């Protein structure tokens, strides 16, 4: 299905809506040889190879990425051996904001508390909760503000993480852990404030390749194995497609060999959330760009990247299941899908501006002792434009009774909705 052209600025601003009504800071690729595939990766590779053969020798990358990340028991996000931390020595593959500083969740609590009151709901939903660190910090922050929710629901496809999240909550938010429940899918209907930190970047994407004359869908085929006993090997393979990137009419075009991502599952997720949300708000935090930047001709290699042991590599076909596979977020596409599903856009800005607006700097200890210095150094990584502050963005969405959307604290200065 082809996507019609559109122009930057086609997302309505909040006032127009009312009138109409690594971070994963990104590490550099390392020079060291990668570790060999794990037994789980070898088993997953064999499963994927069988699926490629059953499909006639070709599998779209979107399907491959879904299997590499989410195959039960074998995919990267479905295995029980995933570690969380800030260093490779922890066994982790990347660092996220909640693992870096508890003040991320405590600052976010100011915005969530405001949204709970403005929309008249009393439940928080977190999607992709990782170790449970954000849930603990957010609950503690809301409790300190006198707005602890009646219920906090974690929605996560990885059932293996539930025990870890329960342990984190028991250790860091023992008085509030009893309010947390778990689900493995969206409910048919819901109310509340949704939080999703680094969820969208891990949703599978389709790849489109421009050969200078036509767009092709990039997929996966089997490569010749080194021996009959060797692990399956995969290679890129392209085929004609009706899919097109959503380029404006005045786009200058890409050079031959360009590859871009099409995030159909991300927009489908937002659409599904909007269909089920009866009342509430959502705050989605991730790295990415507006569409004009996402599909800029100079970004002709796309944004797809893998992460393992705090090193980046560009080869998702090697060792599936052993490493994270991500793509930057097209925030314009998210905003348009959200509006089509009945949401209003509250705002869009950098993580740095959002956290500062939410009072991050006021939360930090001011002493000269080592713990205070360490806390300020960690928080600085959240807002430094060369770390997480500028690459990461926040988009706010709301579905509330008729009338203008509330003036969300996180976007009161530095709102970039007009760039979407």
C-alpha cells in the first residue's frame, strides 16, 4: 500500500487541534571481534532459516526483526538472561535513562501527576518496563507528590522479566509495589496515563532500498553455509514492492543505494492504543526525528543499528537473538497515527527540555560530597545535547473530554510540535 505524499507541518499544533475540535546513548562500533553466537542464537537461527525456506527463500526484514527480538524463549527481548546496567561489565548491552539516574523517573512523575489530574484518571500504564527501575522511581515520585495511582500496570511481552521487575519494586518502592499488576497485551478498553521509554525503537521495521530506478523491499535469504554442520547464515535480498516512504512532493530524492526504514508496527501500535484509550494521556520517549530529518537525503544509510555489550554494529543478520536491533523513531508518523486514532498532540520536544521543564534540576542534590556529585553527573547525561538530551525526544498525547487540551508542563517551553 502506497503512502500519499505529505508536507512537513501537517501535524496540527495544540491550538489548531482545539480550534478544529549510549542513552541508549549510541556507542561507537568496536574494533574487537564479536563473541561467537550463543546456543540460544544458534537455535533461533535454525528456526528462522526454516521459516525462510518455508516462505520460498525470502523473508521481509520486518518479519526477521520480529523473530530476532521476540521469539518466545529465544528472541533478544524474550530470553531470561538479559542484564541491565550502565557498563559492559554488568553484562548489559546498553544504558537507558532509568538505569542511569532515578531522577529521570522522578522528573517524569511531575508530568504524569499533572496528566492524571487533568484527565481525571487514576491508573498508570508502562509499556516495556525493562528492569522495573522506571516503575519504582515513577511510583516514588508520584507518592512524594501525593498522587500515587490506584494501580500501575506493566505491559511487557517478556514474561521472563516479571520476576526481575518484582524484585526491583520490592527493593526500591516496597510501600507501593502492591499497586503494580502485569499484562502481556493491550486491554480492549483502558483509561490512564501511558509511559513508554525506548519502546518504539524496538518495534520491527520494514526496509526499503532505492536502486536508482525503483524502491525495493529489503529482506533476508539464506547464504551458503561454510559446512553442513555450520550455523545458518543469512544475506540481504531485495524484491519489488508497492511500499513507499512518506516523502513530501518537494523531496530531492535519495542517491542510488539508499536504504530507509518504514515503521508500520510503530504507527499500528499508536493506532491500537488510541482505539482502546477512552480517557487519558501518553508520553512516549525515544530517540528519533521529525519526518523531514528522518528521510533527509543525507541520511541515506538509514538508522538501523545493533547493540551488544555497549558496542554498536550494523549487522542484524549475525547472531540473531544475542543483540538488540533498533531503528530511530519517525515522530511525525507517530503523531499523525495518534491524531487519526483520536489523540491530540500535547507537545513534542527534546528530552533535555522536557526534563528541565519537569523540574529535574530542582530535584538534584546540591552538596559537594561524592554521592551528590555522582547524582548530578548522571543527570547531566540525561540532558547533555551530546549524550541523551538532544537525540532523545518526548511526544505527549491526550484523549480527554471535549475542550482544549491541558497545558502540559513538559512542553511549556521549547515545544517543537510545529516541526512535525
